[in-house]
């Protein structure tokens, strides 16, 4: 049998799975892998990022966009620590990724050697597959097992590789074979389908909440809600699954959701959960109304809300069966009442989107972004107030893709997501929307986008604040503290990286700036100075939040001798009554 270096066997396994790129930073303990990637640079492109966190965040984003596993790598010790944030994002958003992490040479493990940390223990909580490679002869099979486990369990697989282990020659037991993960097909039992259809047929006020688990079944979701004439809502990461302009859409649910969605939930007599493990149960119906839940993961059934009819499987498989079993509803008064509420809500949103005041309103920024967005644009959204403005005021359609750090909620995810988007879909427009707080955490990797010629538009909502935290403090009745940020001229920064930078300080500058960004053939930062007092209010302000805001104002007056500027009374009334 012929011989092969163990590092080449590892990379051959990656090729067999159709992996065509890797994110990471080279270094001594992982350089045997990097050397093998050099041998295969025509097949697998290496993206050398400036921070390992960006590598894992980009890998997670790539999988959110494509469903295909992505790979990142870094050295042991500090590199491993940096990798963790994006790994937890992948874990909590249930996307398969593979992480290759360097480690101390085998004869030094446990000796307290330079940069040695207990990697296996550190990764235990984040990984569905966590193995230190000790036998170079099994590396090909181990990589295959790691990738298959990541797919099967929708999570992170980690191979920790001592620096010396892949430098040895082994018997060539590799195969020239193309692997592709094929998801299992599920068909719900006919009695469960019939029971669900009966509940739907007997309900007057059914509501549908669709989650990211329906991402591969957009058409099936639309056919289902149109058949039963139910108002439909989406969770944050599911934005775009139901077009925002669909006549049965009530938008998002929750703090960043719409008031009509909140009110419909509270009037519902049947809850239909599709591909979501939505955690904020206070936004679901107050009474324990009947519930149908469709989910691929049995552990999610009934986890948040008592379920009468469980449907285990993929939405793409089961929804057509359920739709066929349901009688077509021609008219539903409940839906019509929800649509009337939505007309008023959209009227209020449009008023916000058209405001020409100075400082610039974030809502107006979203309106201008929407004008230059192509029909199949991909949006990568950061965590913070940028999440609120984009989710609520950016109207997306079926062809758009929308990603964020949904469950971990880590700031700094927008730029890595845009990088991954241009790698996944080179011909599609990539737009990142971030606050200055989130963007500044990863801004160094804007130069990565420039270096690899990944044209994108990065809109920085610059208010020199951690403004989401500011309003969290207010809603809790706490005084504002440690939320102010020093200003950075991100336009100059973009130019210093070799990109294009545009500063915007007036509303009339927005449209030309966005048009310039759209026409550019390189990465662009549009640095928009937005109103510091723009409040990301919930769609429906609940009693505890009202008490918190009142307590905050009283404390501000008594302890600091001033009254803080609050949102207009008209806006507050709309969100409360």
C-alpha cells in the first residue's frame, strides 16, 4: 500500500465532503494542516482572517446561508480561546461546523508547555464531537466521523490536533469518493396529521409562528397559511421566510416584534409552531390553548408550551401533508381583524421611515437601504439596536437571505456574515448592518474583505453609544452608565484598508451615499451618524417595562438632577394601548 502524509489525508477528507474553503489564522501548532491546504489551494481556498473569532463566526454564517458545513482553524492556546465565540454561535443556532484546532506536541501534553490550555475540557460544552487526534493512521476516518456527526446533530465538531501528529507518513487508506449529507425523510403518522387538521378545522382564531426550521420550506409555509387563512408571524432568524408584504404576515413576535402580532397571540384559540423553539413564552397565548408543534428535534416538542399534536420531521416533508389534510378556508374574520391592525401598524412604520429630521433617524436609514437592495440581496445583521431597526423597518421578500446571531446574540456578527455571504454567493449583493459598538469589535476584518476582493456594503449606525444596553438600563429602572463610546471615523478607516468610506450626517445625504455604495466594486463602509435618542421600543410595551421607564426617570431627576429625553408621547401611546 502506498504512503501518504497524515496532514494530506485530512485535507483529502475535506475535499471528499465538497469543502472548498477554510477560515483561520496559521500558526505553529496548526501549520501542518495549513501546509496541506497549500498543496490543495486550487481546490480549497484559505481565507486568512485577522481574528479567530471572525473565522468561526464566518463559518457559522456560511452554514446558516447554505446549509453546507464550513471549516475554521486556529492554533491551540490563545487561538482556541478566540475560536469559542463563533463556535457557541453555531452551537446555539444549530448549524454544523468543523473546527480544526492546534495543540501542544504529544510528548509535551500535560507538562504546562508554552500556550498549553486544557482544550478538550474547554470545548466540551460547545461540541457535539470533541476529539484529540492521537492516531495519525485514523485521521481520514476521524474527519469523516466528525463531519457526519456535525451534520447529524446540527452542531460543532472539533478536532484538536497536536502539532507533531500530522507530520508522519501513514498507509494511504483514503478513498476518492464524494460525500454528501442527505437529510432523512420524515412522514408524520396519518393519525397525527388528521388530529392536527381537526384542531385547525375547529379553530376560529388560529395563529402560525414560523421559525428558522422552515427555512428550507418557504413555499410550503406560504401554501399552508393561505390554505387555512391564518395570520402568520416569524421569529427573528426566520425573517424572509414569509415575505414582509404578504397579506397574512404580522411580522415578528417578541420585543422587536409588532403590536398586531402581540395582540393576535393573545386572542388565539390555536397555536401552530413550525420549526421554532421560541423561548419568550410570555409572548405566546396566555391561556393554555391547543397547540400543534412541528419540529425535527423531538427534544423541542413541548419544551416551551404544552403540545396537543406533535409532528416530528422536516417542514418541507410534513407541511404538504398537513395542508392537503386541511379544508381550504375561504374567509376568516379573525385574519381580517389582524389585517386591519396591520394596516395601521404599517402606516405608523411608514411615518417613521419617511422622517427627515436631523440627526438622522435609523428608520430612515432602513428605507434608503431597502431602495438600493437587490431582490436577492443577503442581509447580515449585527446584535443591538441594528437588529431592531432592520427587523422591524426593512421589508424583505422570499428571495432575500437574512442572518444574525439569534440565540447567542453576540455583537460583531454582521461583518463576518457578509464575508461568508460573498464567498457563498459571489454574484449576490451582500449588505451588513451594524451599530458602531458591534462593528468595532471585528472592524479589523474589513481589510480581509478588501484583500480577498469581496465587494459588500457595510452600514454602520453610528451613535457613539451602546444604545440597546442604554434602553435595557432604562427599562429596568437603572441609571445610564458606561454606554458612551468614543467616535471613530469609519469612512477614513475604510479608506485606510483600501476600501471606500462614506460619511453621512444629513438625511439628504443618505440616498446618494447608498447609490454610491451600490455602484462600487469593492467593500464600502457607509458611516451614518444616527440619532442618539432613537428608542428601540418594543412593539407592545408591557406593564413591567412602563414601571421600569418611570423608575428610571424618577432616579434621573432625584440622583442626577435631570429628566432624560423620552420618545414622543404619540409613539409611547401607540405601543401601550
